[in-house]
C-alpha cells in the first residue's frame, strides 16, 4: 500500500514539473522564437503558449525601439563650408 502511494506522489510531482516546463509566457514587448533540436521552427506572439519541454526551446527577442544619442560630426563640403551633421539610426 505504501508503494502505491509513493508511486502516485512521484507521478503527480513529475506531471506538475513537466507542465511547468512546457508552459511559456512571452511578454508584450517580446517575440518568441521556437527552436526544435537547434533549428528554427517558428515564432510565438506575445501571450501564454505551450511546447514540448523535451524537444523544443523558446528564446525571447526584444522588439522595442531603442534610441541612442549620436554625437554631431563636423564635415567640410566641396566649397570649404563647415557643416555639423547628426545621424539617425
């Protein structure tokens, strides 16, 4: 009787661990890339999804717009006029 209870407890714990590894949450500002055995299979949109925890892996990538300050650059054009130029990236 004790062996049956111990086996049931182990089965329940393994099931909970498996489902915890299978559920994946992708944030609103991210996109998920799904890899199966190291190859890209597809992408996941934001939200909750599941995949096979043994065969697949999900990696997140940010899709936010990142702005960085860029220094002015001084150049001299053909007719010897100095111009300050700033760039956009």
